[in-house]
C-alpha cells in the first residue's frame, strides 16, 4: 500500500491511499480535545455536539441537510471520544464534489438550531436514564471514579441529567470554535481521488476553520491501583475487572508489552487466561486482557464474568496466572507463535475496507508513528527478545492491582 502525505495550499496535511478498485472515497478525521474539554458542569457537551453536525448547517435546516445527504448517497458520522472528536464520510466518487461541500458545511458552519438540540438532547437523556437502571454501567462509573478520581477521564462522556440540561446553543458554538481548528486536525483519505484533487478538497472542507485550537490543559494521571471496589447487585453473574499499570504508545518497551499482553489474555482462544479460566475450569465464557492507551493515562485491564458463587475462585485463578507471568514471563514457543499471529493478522484486522484503512491511517497519525509504520511494524515485532518481554511482564504485572467485583454480596466473592 502506497501512503502519500498530501499538504494543501493552506497547510492542511492528510494521508492518502489512492484506490480505484471501487468508485468510493472514504475520509476520516479527528480534532484533538474530545470529552476532556467539557467544562465543569457541562459534561456531555462534546457528545451532544457530535450528534448535531448533520442536523443543519449553512443555509440548510435539519430536514434540508438530510435530504441533500441522501441525494448524494453519502454517509456521514461524528463521535466524541475522550481525547478527540472524530468525523467520517463515505461517498461515491462521482458525487464527491457535492458530498465534500456538505461536509464543509457540517464542519465549518453547523447551525445548532434549538429544535434539533432539544431532540438530540432528549435522545441522550433517555440513554442516561436507561443507564441508571443498568448495574454494569453504574459500576463502570464507580470504577472510573475509583481509578481516576476527579480527572476528566472519570466523568461520564454522555454527561448527566443535570449537566446536559444546562447546555445552550452558545455553549455549542463556543466549544466548536475552540476545538475545531486546523492545528489540532488529523486527516486520512482512501479511495478514488488523486493527490491534487484532494489538496483542493482539504482547503474547501477545512480551510475556513480557525488556525489554532483553544484547549484547556489536561493533566496526565496514573490510575489508582491497590484497592478493591465491591458493587453489590442481585444478579446471577459476578463481573470482575482488574487494572494494572500500562505503557505509553511511545515507550521503548511498547511492543514487548503488546506481545506479553497477547500471551496473557489478548488472544481470544490461545491466551493463558483463557486456558486456565475457561478451558481447564469452565469458570467463564470469556476472559481477556487489554492494554488501554489514552493520551493522558495507560493501564492493563483484565475483564471477565462468572457465576456468583465462583467469583472468588475465578479471581484467584486470574491473579495466579498474572503472578506466574510476572515471575516467569512467557516461553520461547509462546513468543514465536504470538509474533507470527500479530504480524499476519494485522491486515485482516485493520485493512479490510476503505473505511478501515482510513481509520487505521488516522490512528497512526494520532500516535505519531509515521507513514512508513506498516513497512516497519513486522521488524519492530520480530526484534523483541524473550528477555524484553519478561522484563515487561515483571514491570507491569508485579504491582497490586485495582479490583472491582460487581454482583451479589457474598463473602466468597472476596479474596481470602
């Protein structure tokens, strides 16, 4: 795959993969910031804004914009995440002029009319009310508060009943102006479009935005470990979550940690946790570990669910698997097989459609990995030694974890 770095006359840079096998163009982009930029008392602002970009822009009201979008056969979506606001569009190549113009209106001239605000706010509110009855959602909120305290990562991204009720059109306009600016923009494009045409479209869509973002500073935070949180709910299953230290994406031992995690619990059917918790003992349907990488925090998280009366046993088994990995690390055979899998599965998992390629290219930009990363990736993985993986295991898994137990109140759900 040939990745071109394209820079427009106004200095907007995008990564482009030309592909004329199907007459489609996919664009995905992100602005730095995200829900961490929600002001105190206005939690849910970024999330509400993300639902309004196709609800009227420029001289088109909500209905008019939707009709135009249907007429050109394009799909457009926006979403607010912790560290950024994402947007995407898939369009027919023959309709790209009209589609890009609609995207320009959405990005640079959203209307934030009161009627759509009230309608989308009502949808968000119904979700919040439903979540108040969902024990797993409530427990997850308590978990984030326990890990991150008063940091923005602990706040509900959709906001609360109280906070979203206070959001006004002026709040949305101010948030859009502060976040949607060119110096915080990252763009990836895949499909039937050449570099020169894309340069013009980049200036068309994004050239009217301010040059500089006005973001509030967000501090780095280490999750608070060495604690146990019990959330009592009368339900047949008990959910378990464990959090250990993580590793930054830019760290020298990142790939050593990735390989270690894959062996521990990353691979669905071949990991140590899967073997010990499900295959040998039948304690859970699934169990997994993941490296959680945010811009301001990192962790290694283990999740599973089991029968309430087997919670203590499941927790003990999981902790024993982690302890053994920390002390001994993986075997040479495990490492060799995992390297082969991670290298071979990358294209299947990340490059199976134009939209998936655009999303992957965007993430590579956000991680500052360079447009040649896919060519270098296999060598980076193969260069990791067994000793480096053992060191990563000891470094990340020797700490006392944070543990959350969600389920019926049973003495046996606690560690002995």
